[in-house]
């Protein structure tokens, strides 16, 4: 193996070693972490959300967090509380005025805790 090829492999390994899986919903990317209470999805970039109608419309922008609890509860700073579940082709978080669909994606976090494996969409 040539020196140039070895160098390319070394750089490629370092570049991809730190790459974490991103979760995508509505065109926004999220990183996932977990704790004993469940999953926390944090947007990689600021997200703009519109709430209300007509003269009561408000705009919110910033890094958002979506909490998916081990008892199938969900929480969001703007949309309040809701539910989340595993579907046949991904997972879904539903709130009264919003829905976050993570199609063809599976949450993963190294944990020995049950982080909502029983949260099945009906």
C-alpha cells in the first residue's frame, strides 16, 4: 500500500469516526441523546416555527428540543405535551397542533434502561 493511500485511509477514518447519526423530520436534523427518562432530540441548527393564525401569529426561532419519554409521553417547548410511538416505518411524536414524523428511522441509544420500547402506534 502506498504512503498516499495510507494517509487517505487515516484521514477518512478520523473524519468519519466522529460522525453521529442524524434524525430528520420536516427537513430538520436532530441529534439524539438519552437518559433514564427517555430520548432527547436536539436540532442541529435553529428551527423557525409559526404558532397561531392571523393577527395572533407568532414566530419562534432557535435550537429546539423534543423529549420522548419512556412512558410514551412527549414534550416540546412550543407545542407542549403529547405522545410518541414506534411505527412500522419509523417513529412519530404527536402534539395537539404539530406532528413530527421520523420516517424510516430508528432511535438508538446505548442504555440498559427500557426507553419506550412498548410505545407502539395504534
